[in-house]
């Protein structure tokens, strides 16, 4: 586990974009696992800039998104489909046929549908690099507290904390979905490499529990401690509850000297 501490949100966003860009340049047919949420916007903006100005080519890249609200059609402005299109896909050259996001309009046969999403990931060769954000309740994807650490893609009821946090994206009076389809924790842990982005003081507690707390179903992100290649990108405000920051700084310095390519 590598913890990279960044001064602020902009630094963190550029660092995350550089990790993705380096991975795409190394393997153009990269299978990329993507997350939505405000934290990822800066990273997508930087990737779009790199595509425009530095010829970063996504034409062979395929993507699988973590989750989508149940009940929202792709064109719904609060859907994760819309968010991804608006923030990323409409600005780069990933072929539409290679973009996968769970379908929030599925009404029946969830089990078959979720299995088909898992099959598509496996059929593509598995996720090479998975991007994650983190919820205030420690969720990754929409794996709310008490999600099984071995869970697979499935429908999930949203926690009270998530409903409170994400309702800011919905207009007053607008009905917010209470369930989502999400990749499971077991699905996420199968990615070959994982990076998690956390920014802002609201995430500080969840970040500390995920990195330094015990592995527990109460904090889904703590399951990442089991993964052999996970990097946490954390800005100063999100790092305030971490106990070992001095040590993480020293690890960053050593990593930069010994294996600079691991920083991106
Ligand atoms: C949503 C998504 C997560 C995301 C989290 C944090 O609930 N399902 O994948 O990591 O929120 O969002 P934000 O970055 O807006 O704080």
C-alpha cells in the first residue's frame, strides 16, 4: 500500500491523471475501471487536457464504471452516465463500444444483468487499473457499510450518509434514487492495480479508517488493505486524521528515488 500525500485538490488531480496517462501509454488497450463523483472531476479535466494538448490516445482503451443509480436513464442529468459523458467521455476518443456503465434502467432480472456485467469485465481480460473515490461512510463504488468483502456486482441500498451527501446533486424537491447497481468489493479487489482519490476534510475520518483502521465490513475501503497494489492519493485536508503522515512522507521520498515510475 502506497500513500501519496498531496498539497491540495489540484495536485492530487494532476497526479491521478498522470498515473492513468502513463498506464495508457504503456498499454494502449488498457482496461480502466472508473468512478464518478466530484473528487474525480479534476482528474478527468486533466486527462482531457492531455488528450487535447499532448496527444494522449484512448482509441484502444476500454472502460468499466463502478456504479449507477437504479431508476435513472443515461440521459438523466444526475445519472453517472451523464456525469461521465459530461466530465470525460465527450472530451476524449474512447470508442463508445468500449465504454461500459451499469444500466440504471434495468427493472427485472438484476441477477442476470449483474452477472453479465461481471462477465463483460472478465471477457475483456479483467481491469488493469481501477480508479476509486471514497464516501464519507467509507464506501467504494456504492458498497455501503456491511457490504460483504467478497461481494460482486449487485443492487445495493444507499446508506443514510450517502443519501445526505449525494442529494446535493439533486434539485430541491427532485426525487433521489435510494438504490444503485454497483461493482462489489470482491470485483474491485480483482483489479490489477487500484488508486483511490480522497480530497477534503469531510473524507478525513473515512481515509484514516481505510488506511490505518482494521479491515472491516463497516468500512468498505478498508478491504483495499488486502490488495497487493493499491495507492491512496490524499490531499492535506483529507489526511488530517492519519496518524502516520511523517512516515508516508518518508516513503514518498524513498519511492521517488528508488522507483519513480511507481509515482505514475
Ligand atoms: C458516490 C460514488 C462513489 C464516490 C463517492 C464520493 O457515492 N458512488 O464512487 O467515490 O460518491 O463522491 P465525491 O467524490 O463526490 O465525494
